[in-house]
C-alpha cells in the first residue's frame, strides 16, 4: 500500500529504551508521557512534553529477582501505578510526576494488580480521586491518593468474584453527572467473562448492592490469558469498547446518557454489540489469537501478524511494519498501548519503543459504510459533495432498479455533480414515470440555491405543467373525482395549490397563466392570480360565476387597490345588493361619490314595494354615521326619497340640520334649487313648501301651502318673526284664501273669519280682512267684531295716555335729580392728603395753582373727591390714570387735556372784555371737553375700581425697569479673608 495513503504509520521512537535495565515487560502512556517496566524492577519515565526522562528502581532493598508486572498511567500523565513481583512477593507503588521517588502502597502488599480504572471525568493533577484496582485473585479495591499527602488516603475493598474466581485482567470506568448525584459505569474482564457494574452514589455502596442481586456479565467460549478491555475516548468521553476475548473481539457502542430507574441501574448500557471472530483474520484454518490490541475510532490494531482491522467492515486494511533488531525479532512485538489524550498508539518489543500515528483514519469510512449499505452512516462520514453524490447515486440506482421510482427521484434530486439534470430526467421519461419525474423536479427545487433563478423558474414551470397533466389524467380516469373529497384528484389539487403558493415568486406570471388557461383550470388560474395579487382577474371570475360574496371578500383585502371597488361596484350591486352594501359599509376608505354611478344603476331598476332599498340604506349610513358632506351624495339620497310614495322620509331629511353646531358651515349640503325642481316634478308639495321656506321665499311657501293645507300655510306664516310687515302680509294671504274658500251661509263665513282673527294673536284686525268680503255684505254681520276692535283701540288710547303721564313724571324726576346733583357736595378734612402725591388737598404749592383745563379756587388747585373717601389732585389723578391705563386710553386723555388747554387760553383772553353771547357760546365746548375728561379719569376711583384690579396681573418689575433692577444685584467678590457666622434658627 502506498505510504502516503496509509492510515497508520510506524516510527521508531527509541531503540534501546530499557537502558540496560533488563528487557521491557510492560508499558503505559498518557498525555505524551510513557512509562516502561523492565524485567529487573526498573521504571523508566519519558515525558515528551517537556523532554525529561527518569529511572526508578523499585527492587531496591528487596531480596531476589524482581520484575515489573504492570504499569498504569492516567490520561493526564501525572499519576502512575506500578506492580512489581518477585521472590519476595508482590508490591504496588504509586508515583507522581513531581515526586523524586515512588511510594509503596502498603495496604496492597502481597496483591498482584492486573488492572486499573481511572476516573477520567474527575481526576486532577493533584488528586487521583476514585481509582479501582483489579487483582489476580478476582478482587476489586478502591484507592485515592493526593499528591500532597505522599501516601494513599484510603484503600477500600469493593468486590470479589465468588461464583467463578478468576483474575481481573482489565478495567474501565466512566461517570456521568445526573440530578441526584454521580452515576458510575464500570466494566471488568477476566479470561472468560465481561462484567458490567453501574449505580449512583459511592463506589463501595454500589458494589455492596451486588451482594443482593447477581452481577450482569457476558461469557464467551474459549479462554485467553491476555484478555484486554479498551475504551475509545472521544472528547473525554468513552464512545465504544472492545474486549479481546477467547472467542473473538467483542465490541459495541456505549450509551452513558440513558436514565435508569433502579438504584443499582440497568447494566445494559452497551449498544450495537458485535463479535469479530478470529477466523476472519486468518486465511488458514488454524485460529491464532492476538497477543495484544489497541482501539482507534474505526479500527482495531492487533498483534496477530501486526494487522489493522476495520472495526466496521471487519476487514484487514493494513499490516504494520516494525523495524526490530535481530535479537527482538524472534519474539516480535510484545504489546500495544494507547495515549487517548495525544491520539497516539505505541508498540514495544524487548528493547525498542515504536510510535504508531493515525493519518485521517475516517477518510474512507464513507466507502466502508456504503459497501455495507449503511447509507446514513456513509453520508455522515462524507468529506465533500462528490462523495455524497456517490452515496446518493447508489441509493437512487438501487431504488430505480427495484422500480421504487418515487424514492429514486428523491435521491437523484440530491445529486449535483456526477450526473447531469438531463440524464436523470431522461431516465424517468424513458420509463414513462411522470409522477416520479414531478417528484424529482420538486426535490431538485429544494436543493437549488436561491441564486439559480433561471433554473428555478424553468423547473417550476415544467413542474406546473406536470401537475396540470396529472390533474387532467385523473379526471379522465375517474368521473366521480370531483365529488369525492378523499379522491387522489382532490389530494393532487391541494398539493398543486400548495406548490403554486410556494413558487409564486419564481414562476413567470404570464407563462403560468397561459398554461392554466390552456388546460382549462379556471379555479387554479384564479387562485394563482390572487397569489400574484392580480385581483381584477379574481373578482371578474367570481362575478361571472355569480359569487358576489367571494368577490367582495377579495376586494376587502388591505392589499387590493381601492379603485377596483369602484370599477366592479355596478356589477356587484346588481348581482347582490345586500352583500355589496354591507361590504361598502365595512370598508373605511371608500369615497361614496365614486359609487354614485353604481347606485344610480341599481336605483333605475324596478324594486318590490316592501323591498329594502339598499342604496338608500348605504346613503343614510354615509350621511348620518360617516357625516359625509358631499352634495352629490345628499342630492342622490334626496332624489331617492322623492321617488318614494311616502314623503315622511323626505320631509325628515329636509328638516334635518346636518351642519348643526358648526360656526361657519351650512346647515344642509344638498342643492336646494335642485331639490325644489325635483320635488315639484315629483309633486312633493309639502317638501316644496319646506324648501321655499328654507330659501326665505315665504310668500311662495305660503302660496303653495294654501294649495295643500291651510294649516301648513298658517304654520309657514307664523315662522316669520323678524319682519312684522311680511308676517302680516303672509297672514293676509292666508285670511284671503280662507275667506274666499268658504262656501257656506254668509253669517257662517263671517263667524269663521272672526275665529281666524283670533288665531293671528292680534296681528290682524277686522278692518284688515273687511276688503276680502263682498261689497253687499251687511255691517250688522260684523257688529260684534267691530265693537270688539273699537274697544281694543280705546284700550290702546288709554294705555298710551297712561304711558305719556308716566313719561312726564319721569322727566320731572330727572330734572329734580339733575338739580340735586348740581348741589351735591363732599366734606374734605383740611389735612386730607392726595392719594398719589401724598400732599394736602387744600393747601398746595404754586405749581398746582394753574392746572390745565381747570379754574382754581383761591389758593386751592382743582381736585377730585370720590364717594369711597379717596381724594386726588386733578393733575395727579390724570397722571396716575394715564400711566396705569392702556396706550390708546392714555392718548385719548392727553388729547382731551390738550384741547382743554387751548380752549381755556382763548376764553381767558376773551374774559377781559365784556361778556357777550358769543363768549357764552364759546364756553360750551370747554364744558363738553371737561365733562369728557371727567368721564375718562374720574368715572371710578383708581384705588377701588377696575384699574386697581387690572394692576394685580402686572409684574413687580416692569420691562423698562429691568436695568434699574439689575443694578441692585449683589456681585460676588473675594470673601476669602472674611469669616462667616452661622446663625441657628
């Protein structure tokens, strides 16, 4: 075999590894550390990680010859146990990697240790944790050693074989952490049996439980003196085992994750058990047993011709070649051991140590599994797409040859390289398997990448045609397929629709629709159109089928353009008016104006007398619920009301104020002129009267109402309230109509006319209606009415006289009040102060003697006194009010004061001459201006009136005073040399 392709390669690690200390008897390895035992009682330790090598003589002080029986190294390479045997008996030693010499385990003196099981999950560099030892007398012991103690912590007896006492040849242990503690799994082998122990808790308790019930074991025929048990460790967990037994290599998988019910558990944690007989390893009839064994992931390394056997196929794949010396070649390789941590294997003879390296042993395992027809395992071990294609091809060909075409199609679809798409499709076309071809295309679509858009579209289109062909063939084969819901036809229809849904984005829309149309699959065409959001096609189809409800359901989808509602509204309302209107009312964003053509088409058709008018229902919903203000909508509703026999709905509509509560909007939104023409055309006279009245055409309203009902005319005449003349005119029209329409006796007519006058609440008199009676009517017939009218006039004259007398007395009272007001006075204390300047009112300085617009009284300046008691100099009051009031009022006061000053100066010049009529006339404007000024500044006390109340809202500091305010701010200065005193409150 080509060395480059070999899975296992052998290299000489050290030629004379025993260093003259005898010959090598045993070997163990772990974490790049190997320990050799020699025939002269020496232990040689090589640490390839750090490059150290140490020799230890365990026979020192022991009489006679001694040889190392077994050595054991933990997976981390820190702990070592060795057993030495000789004429002086047996001893067991423990040695730590950091110790300079080994320590004897005195409690094990005399016991020959054949096997050691390390606790791989819990062992550390400084502590062995639980270690199980197996002896040649069939006993198991538990020990633990801590590096710092320099001796064993304890040695416990665990178990002894009673039924068939044999030596324990090999041990393995695994642990698993579960909810209620740690579960131990222990496997032990003797020359003839494989024992299994498991349980939760302490090891001594677990093994003690087997005193009460039998231990589980596997016994095989034959006996082998060098029985071995090996675990293959992957990621620090044993995954499978192998037992070198007398009958063959017993192997299987390990499942330590299973939950067990009993306290001791079920020892059957072995899966997929197999036995590789030695007869398969030799071409001759003579069976030769291996002297040693090692286990890799997929292979067994056997010292039987130095062969490597594939664990899965049980075939010899290689033979190991060792470069031995001439003196060692005669005995051959003594033993094998493995370093699970480093992933290496070692072999040794009497003098040399060889390293066996693994070179990607799983690279051809897919072929092994494929040859064994274990396709799932083959796929799991494939490294590249070509290998997977070969596995799929073998599966596909096997299914195709057995005529399982659908299964073959699934496998063919997964092939990407070794067979072309055309070759595979031709296979199915040749055997006329359309269903398998369709299955292949569907699976191929699942395997294609999204970037292969062109290929996806082509395959999807082909698949669509195959589906359509299948549907038509099923219809031809079975006439009852349409009615039978459980038929293959119904199933394929569902499958086809699901395919269309999944492939809607990759199928070409136009091509797919032409295909569906050419095969006559209208329902699928509609289904695909809905998927592609071609809602117009869908709705049109439903309308043609008379299925208005389905069409409306489509239109109500949020993704459907609103324009389709308007486009199909005429057809839908004629097809099913109730469902159409219900759909419209359920749709929020409809514009009723755009539905008017459809509603007019529906309204033009004849309807049963008691049938609910659906358009009126919808328009009422728009007007009353949606508060629609479109004049077209209101006009249409009004026209439909006008065409009804009962005009009550029309009158209610006309009387309803749709714009009520709005500040500037109209009270109605229909066109009153159109409404009037329509009502006149339909002879809805009461509605016409209301419209005339609403348009303030009261004369026309009354005139028309008189043709319908005099009572209606009276009500219309009585609506006018702000125009007394018009109201009287309207009532006269009513009176004339009433009088002219009476056909009874003259005296009866006069009695009804008199009764009508009472209904006018005095607006009309007898003299107003007399012209409506004929000239030859006798006055005696009106005697009572005329007398009553004259009495009313007399009462009115008396009432006017009384009012005149009351007015005269009132005028006299006013003149007396004016005279009294002119004589009114107030008493001022001589120390009274001005409310503004705080100076005395009666004694002032010279600056107040000449006030503008006022005449002084002696040495006193003019002043104001208010009923509340406050007094102000005239000049101070004017200044205060001007400063406190708004700008417009202040300018008005200053303008009055300026005019008074000018007129007062002119009057002073004239006062030096004689007093004439012109002088008196010129003083009148001065008094008028002074009165206006008094009203402006002294209408109320500035301290008690509204002026003071308004000042409450003013800020303490006005904007113009802000600069003066900031000048009072305390600036921060350097206060470092000042002391601060805190005052307690």
